[in-house]
C-alpha cells in the first residue's frame, strides 16, 4: 500500500549539511533529516569528471510538503544545481508515518510529545 510520504536524497558539503537540515525541519518541510557525513561522489559537471567528498541527507517528508522542500533546498543550498531525488515510501511503521505527517503539519498531533 503506497503512502503519502517520501524519502528525499540530497548531497551537500559537509559544512552546510547541519544548517540546511535544521532549516528544513524548523520550517516543517520534513519531519527528520539524517546526515551521513562521509560520501564520496563521482559525477560529470560541465564536461569534466569531478570528485567530491560530501554529506548525504536523508530527508523524510510528505508529498504535500515536497514542493516547499524543493524550493527551500534550491534557495539555501550552496550548489548551483543541488541533487534532489524523491523516492516514494511504499510502506512503513504506521506510528512512525503518522508522526512524520504530524511533524510536517499535515495531521494534527493528538500527543505532540509522541514520536
């Protein structure tokens, strides 16, 4: 059963990841952002093969919040063209998915301290 939730992948510099993640969660554009601090990326940019050490953000959000999240990342991200890839979450813990929805403002919280 498909859900109304997304896992968004976004790489950034190690220096900007925590601030970018905090801004996303503070704006209620995502319930949670996990930061994997050591990702080696190899990619083609402007005709050349490049390498970079980056941080990978795993962003948990809803379909409803996605457009705002994408716009926020594009404005706050240090890269000219940030990686923003959304993958539908097909299933997961009902309680966790409800918390995710409440945290992005989609569902009123019956118990705001419950995660």
